[in-house]
């Protein structure tokens, strides 16, 4: 272990060590003159010159140590080198706790779950789909060099990213059976629910939007294996004067002119709005293309607005201006505009996800000694005050 100073200039404060020395020289024990009747008429004789000496040496030593500790605190001392090189055995969520306990290793090996904070084995198993790669990299960076690391993973890993982890050390990557109660949850893709608000002159687009809603509903029934004609309305239509539906974040705005302030506020709060070609909103002309025709012409462009997104058609809602309205894939293309971005695949085969070696070793994080110095300074100050105010001291130093 090596001691280092992050701010060596702080040692300049050691010059303050002269203060207690000067104070003790200037405030030596006071000599009070007492007049005696029998000696008052005698002439005073010159006294021999006294040598400079330090009184209250223990108190002086404490004050010198106190100032030295303060100067060292200003220099921010740190200690390099981690004494604890015990082995770590971590298990990804999904691995049974028995496999973690029976993983072998040294008797002093630390056993933890591969989850944020690295909880101990005695705590509850974390939920699945943890960021495995990030956690392994974090553990590689935090453990001292040379500390053995064993990682237990199931055959299929949830929470993987697009790149195999690259570590600074070789680890024991073990594939063990998953816990019997572990299940993998899947979420089916749901069709969006869209509300339409239109002006009297915007009714020509309603037929295409309603047809798209019917297609979405039929596709949802097919994916779910349901043969019942459900009454879910994926496209709701109302005039522009009607308030927006609560809980719906997708809007088709078929009203010409400037977009009202309350609609813009709704978008900024997290809504998604598809505007008519004649609607007006600031900055939309420089938006990003979202849908192009076969010739590369932009049909829909959009941009973020607050926590939401605003999109706009570049053509009128008519087959003459936009033949895509009559194409069979129009419902799917319209659905894609309102769909949330899909998450990248995060489930991989553990055999193909074994970490590689070759990353640059992480520098060891030095341990600051400031907390210990603060405690020492507090103790020295308490003792110094007790000695300075001790009743057995005849004078004040």
C-alpha cells in the first residue's frame, strides 16, 4: 500500500505550526507580584534573565499535532492498494440460489447476485432481465486486480446488449441450469389507439382512418387467436371542439391553421400528433422525413416536441394527391408512425456471450483517508480543550 497526496500544496499550511510555539512563548506562566510589609522599603535588585522555555509541553504537543493534522487534511491523502483480494462468485437472476451456494470456490469467497448494487446471497433474487454485460463490466472495474471472479449464468441470458463484454481479466464463466420457477415474460404487440379531431372540411380523410382502425383490429384478433368480434374501437372520431380522450397519446389533427396552444401543451407532455397538411406549427418544415413514396418524395415528416412528437402530412387526404391511401399496406404504414421504438433483442445464448479478455486494466480507486483524519482532528481538539481548561492548571496557556 502506498500513501499519496492529491493536493500536496496543502502542506504549506504546516507553516502554521509556528503559531502554537509563539503563543506558548508569549503566554508563559504569569508571575504576580505580592507586596510584603517588611520588604517594601528595600530597593529592588535586577533579576537574572530567565531563559526562554516552553511551559505546558503536553498541551503544546497536542496543538502542534492538531495543526499538522489539519494541514495533512488539506493535502487530501489517499491510500493506494486494496488489501482484500478474496474471490467473488456472482449469479445472474434466473440461477437457483442452491447453484450459487454450491458453486465451490474458496471458503472466504463472497457470493452475490448479478444485479445493481450486487446484493448478497441472503437477499431476495432480483427480477430477470438485468443488464448483464454492464454489471459484469462494473464488477471487473471495481474488483482489485488479481481477485478471482466467477459468473453463473443460465443457458439463455436476458438483458444482454449488442456486444460481448470485454474485460481486463479472465473469469470463470459457468452455465448452470436455471431455477425451476423462472419464467420468461413476453408482451404482444398491441395496435395503437388513435383519436381523430377534425374540422368540417376535413371529413374526407375519416373514411381512410376508420378503415385503418378496422384493419388494426382484425390484425389484433388474428395475433391473439380470438374469433370473437370484439368491440374495441382503435380509432375514435370527433370534431375539433371536443376535448381529447383521457389516457390516449395518439392524435390525428385534421384542422387547418395554427395548432391551438392546448394541443401543443398536450404534445409536449408526451403525446404524439399527426397533423393535416394545412395545419401550422413552428419548425415543422425542418423536420425529419418519416415516410417516403417509391420516388423518394416525403409523405410524412416529424420532430420531437417536449416529451412528445409532432408529425405532419405533406399532401392532401385524397387518392389523387396521395395514392398510398388506396394501397394495402397503408394501415401498417400508418400504424408504424404511432408505434413506439422497438427495443433491440436482449436474449442470447450464454455460450456465445462468454466475455473476452483484452480490455485495459482499470486503475485502482484510491481510498481517501480524510474520514480518518477528521476523526483524529476531532479527538485531538477535544483533548486539547480539556487540557486547556483543566482545573489543575494554575494559569491559562
